[in-house]
C-alpha cells in the first residue's frame, strides 16, 4: 500500500483515477440511497447496460466520422438519460409493462453498442474497458465531466431531499401534499442515469449495480435516516475505491473487478455480523419488549 | 367563526366509479356538513375505500361531481389530513418517526434542502397531540402497529387539516389502543370534520354523528335514525356496543337517542 501511495505522488494517471473514484463515491452514496429507498435497482441495472449503446455510437462517430470533440462519455450521458426517460414514461403509463421495458432497453442498448464497436476500426479493447471499467484511463477531460455530473446529481439529491423522501415512503400522501410525483420520479431516474455514467468510468457498466446497491445496504443497516445513509455510504464507497485501486495497482489486477470483489466481501461480512448481533439482540430484546406495557 | 355560509365539507352528486369495467360505486349522493363526524361502514369490497379516495381526489369519478370544501378535491387536498389504512412501505427505508411526520409540512413550510429546526418542532407538536412525542427519533419501522397508526395520525395533523379522513385507523390495534384512538378522534372533532372508515359498528353508534352505509350504493343515516335500521344491523350494533362500553371512559351517548 505504501508503494501505491508513493506511486500516486509520482503518476498523474493514478491521481486522476483516485479523484474519479472519490468523486463517483459522493454521487453513488447520494443517488444510491434514493435507488434503494425507491426500490428501483432493476431500473438502474437496465440504464447501466443501455449506456453501451451511447458509448459505442459516440466512439464510432468520433473515429469513423471524425467528430473529434465527441468523447464517448457524452454518448453515455445521452444514452443513459434517454433510457431513463423511456423506462420512466412506460412505468408511469403502463405499470405492468415496466419489466418488459427495462429488459428491452437493457439488451437493445447493449446490442447497439456492440454493433457500433464492431464497425469501429482498431478500438476493440474499448469494449472491455466500457464493460468492466478502466479507471486508470481517466483523462483530465473526462475528470471535468465527472466533476460536473457529480455536482449536478448531489445538488439535486440534497435540494429535493424532502420530496424524494416523500415519494419513496408514501406516494399517495406525497401527491396529496401537492408534490408532482411523476416529475420527481422522472427526475430521480435522470439522476440515476447520470450517476451510472460516473460509475461506468470507475467499475464498468456491468458492475455498476454492485456499487450502487451493496454499500447502501451496509450503510442503511446502521442509519436512522436517508441522510445518514448517504454520508455513510459515500465514505464506504470512497474507502472501497481507494483501497481497491491500491490493491489492484500493487497486485497488477483490473481495478474495477478488484473494487467490486472488495465491496462484495464487505457486504458479506456485515451480513454475517448483523445476523450474529440480531441473534444476540433477540434473546435480550425479547424480554425487554415483554415488559413494556402495550400502548 | 363568521356567520357566512360555508360550503359543506363534502358533497357528491350522482357519482359513479368503476374499476376495469366493474362498477364499484353507482349513483352516489353524499352530503357531509362541516364539523360532522361521519362513519363509513359496509362490507369488504363494497367501495368504502374507493369512496374515501374520491373525496381525497386520489381517484376521479367516471360520472358525477365531487366537491370538498366547495372545490374539486384535488385542488384542496392540502387542506385534508389523510390517514391511510396500514399501508405497505419499504421496511428497509431508514426513516425516523419525525421524518414521517414532517412530510405533513410539505408544501406548507420551506421544503427545499435539509429539514429545519422549525419543521422538527412542528413534528414534535403533532406527535404530542397523539401522545407519542418520545418516539420522534425512533426508526419508524421499529415501532409497533399501534404507534405507527398514531404517527400517521400525527402526520395528518401536521398538515393543519380542516377535514381529517381516516381509513380503518384501528384495523391492527387491540381494544385498549382502539379506544384511545377513538377518544382522540372525538377530541379532534371539536376542531375539524372527521370522516372515518370503520368495520366497528359499535364505535359508529357511540361516537359518530352520521353513518354512510356503502355497498355499491351509499345510504346516509344520522345516528339519531339508527333505530329504524333493520333488526339485523341493530343486533350487530348491540353486540359490539357491549365491547365499546368497556373501553369508553367518557361514557358518551348510546347507540340511539
């Protein structure tokens, strides 16, 4: 690990990677908390995979059509927002078709991406880095985009805290309080879309879902409010990405997969730990609740 | 209070509602004056909750007109306090009792960004009215069914409602807790109109001023007329009345006058 820290001081690409990981952690903690609160993990998965269509199309236009300015991440942003809005509208209009829409967006997005990448000469290795992440390839340009997206989603997640909490807890009551439930649902899906793009650079689109759910589940166990979950989850993710980066650098392993395996391991440990404490707590708490008179 | 003529709390004229082509309510006329305490009774699937949701503006009628406080209900929904039937929520959602009650202040107080101390104070006041203010920092999912029901009533009260509408608020409670909720509602009725779905006919006769019997059609009975209802219903009322008396500490009126 000390090797890694020294290397960070020497190599700009490691600094960029570290910065990307930390930036993504904040967005992931905030938006992941809403994903778990509103139970839209499957939608997040669908959006994540559809992003390949945007990445592939942008890469194709960039190299074949020579649109130099079109960074693949821009394509990812467009594809993710498009997927979020399509899934959102379907789920609001025809709730029973939501699953079908997600599956369709999920697979069609990937198919579009695969075709574009196949038609793009000399960039086959891109496919792997989109799917499984390549945080070491983060450039200053993409770092700026990541920072901008980060700012947007975190600000939205905090400004509309009460509205998002209300639609997550009790949609009917929120509607009666004059909250535009549909608009906030679509807004939340768009926030998920932007966060997915952030995370794709870190762990790749296949593994986004793990980072968006597991740390939140760990933090949620320890929190009494969504705000606490957000802060705690962001810290956990920041630690995971940093340690994961260090381990992958020292052991020469792919960074994305290393981060995800660390995440999975941490989740497993807390799961076992929680069930152990619950068993201890039940034998104690059971007696306490018996003594309490019913209100 | 000024003497000016106020629109009634609820007025429904010739309202019909169907769900997937199945008529749930037909030709419904309802009139609930302000300050009334109305009980809605009827068989399961008879349309009680649908009737309430039409009043709340959560459903729109196929035909007919619904007016609440003289306006279409969705325009005045912020002036209605709604207590849903024990509803399904995400049990893993980390949310405190205080957070739940503060939702009642949405669209009233400043509600962009994090919650303020003022909001928390309002939540505490509302919880005090239902005497569970000590729960404010407890996780909502960790409280008992009876406590949750009180918290949901507190959330409705936090909206400063003119009408309180409740859907079977005592469905998951034991008799003692049920009695406390009814005492509370009677107290609240001094300040606001109360409309309540209940399966407990004994309670209906003891506390409410009028009864809506809902079974696809709706009939309204002031409780003073209850004696004229069929013997079968009366028997049902009588059987429950015994139970009511046991936890009715205020004494209160009997079934009929």
